[in-house]
C-alpha cells in the first residue's frame, strides 16, 4: 500500500477528535469502561449477505444494530423481519441512501420520514456520515443521530482484508461503535473480517450489544 493510501486509511478509520467535538448532539461512541462493543451494519437488508451476517452473529451470541435503507426494506421485508426476530436493533439510513451534502434539506428530511414508515426506530445514521447542520437539528427532534468511533473501511476493494481487520482490532476500545457494510462492495472483506473480529474480542471477554441497550 502506498503512503497516500496509508494516510487516507489512518484519517478515515478513526474520526479526528475535533470532528467529534464540533458535531454536538450526535453519538460517536458510548461512554463506558465496560468491555462492550457496538457492531453496526449499514445499507441492508440484502439477499444472502444479511442472512450470513445473522448466522455469524448468532454463533457468537452477538447483537448488533442494522442501519437499513428504506428502499431495501421495501424490497426485502422478510429479511428485515429476520433481523428483528433475531433480537437486533435497526436504524434509519434514509429511503434512497441520500448524500446529505448533495440533497436539499426538504427532500432529505422527507426521505428520512419515508423510510421511517418502514423502519420503526429512533436511531438515524446519515449515509456517508454526511448531513447538513440544519437538517441534523431538525432530525434531532425525533431521532438520535449515530455516527461511529471506528470505520472498518470494508467497502474499499483496494484494501487487503487483513488491513480491514487490523483497522478494527487496533482502534476498538470499550464503548466503540464499529461500522461495517451490508452490501455487495463490502461482501468479500466482510466475510473475511467479521468472524475474526467476533472471535478476537470474544476471547477478550467483550460483549456485542445493540445500541438501544445504552441509548435510552
């Protein structure tokens, strides 16, 4: 991996402290010293991959939070139902996976509420982590906006799966919110990394819990 790529990985995996400081009102991690981690999966549900994720989580008695795209919930309601039946949390990830920097605030808010008709959750994560401050203020009236403490970068096909694994294993700490992706771009990396992350932290006596257990 060249130097530029290494610098990009270093910057994106762990959000800089000053970014978290200016993003008041959003949740980046859970403040706790308990050995708990919060797995989150963006963009699903999807055929096959979501089912595989659920199987892997079940093997480790792990619970997670799935930030779902409303359009995918509409297409695959039975898979969405499987997520809920397995005891996992779900969150809103807009209906059309909109980029908050490229979408007018009115259209963005309407899209979130369209997804809310299918996703009964007060958790919201903006796709790409991008949302305009005014849109965030409006949505905070009804939602907890959840970002992350560790971005696995599993979606980057140029990254060796071992690097994705290293990203998470190195940076995760008690209370970390970890981001993975339930989509085709991330599938190869995810299938390599997720079982190892579950095993690695389970051996260290960590528990994987849904966000609502701490976000009251």
